[in-house]
C-alpha cells in the first residue's frame, strides 16, 4: 500500500519542512510515501461566503483529480472522528489489507475542505477539536502515520 499526504497549503517554514521530511524518510522502509502540497487557491482576506465556496470548489477539484478509483481518501477535519494512535494504526492495518492501491490523507487550507471532497472521503478523522496551522497538521500527520506503522509492526517507539 502506498500513502500520500495531500496538503492544500504549502509548507513554508523550514522547521516544519525538516520535521515532515524526517518522518517521510523514516517511513520509507514501511511504505511508499509522498507529499503533495500547494493546491491552495488565492483568496482575498475580505472574501465573502460565495468567494470562499468557489475557492473551496476549485481546491476540491484539484484534490479529486489526484485520486484514482482504487484509492482510499481520508480527510482530516476538526469535526471528524477522534482517534487514538492505536485506533489510527488499526485503520491503517485495515487500509493496508484492503487490496486498494493508495491511501490519500488530506489536510485542507484555512477555509477547510469542499463538501465534494468530504463526500468522497472513506474516512473523516480529527486530531483534536483544537485548530492547528496546516503546516503543523502535516507534521503531526506524518508523525502519526510513522507511529502507526511502528505500532502495526510491534516495534518500539510508541509509549
């Protein structure tokens, strides 16, 4: 099973880039993994609701265009299901055994994700009810995927 992290926003700060790259490097022995970022549509700070809906739709179309028919889509959303690290590892184990080709884990931009993406999602999960910068969410996600593989393999790391 291959994994892909899709971040609508671009990861800009060096310390986030380094952290994400470290976990992606650590994941290589467990899975094929890639990071796709920068699908964000520019929007005015004074944008109205209709403008934001249009932006979300365009971003959503970009995300969905990346997906194949035999792929799992997991959306990270503040209103999603709260999972422990062990729960995520169990989900990963199920995804890995699904016979499908890839797991796509999507983190939206500052306005969230389009409904078309959420409707296509196989799972909607949440790290927390708190809001995190998307760059931090990508770092947390990459670490949690790494932790999930360590749990699945019974290897020391998770405590």
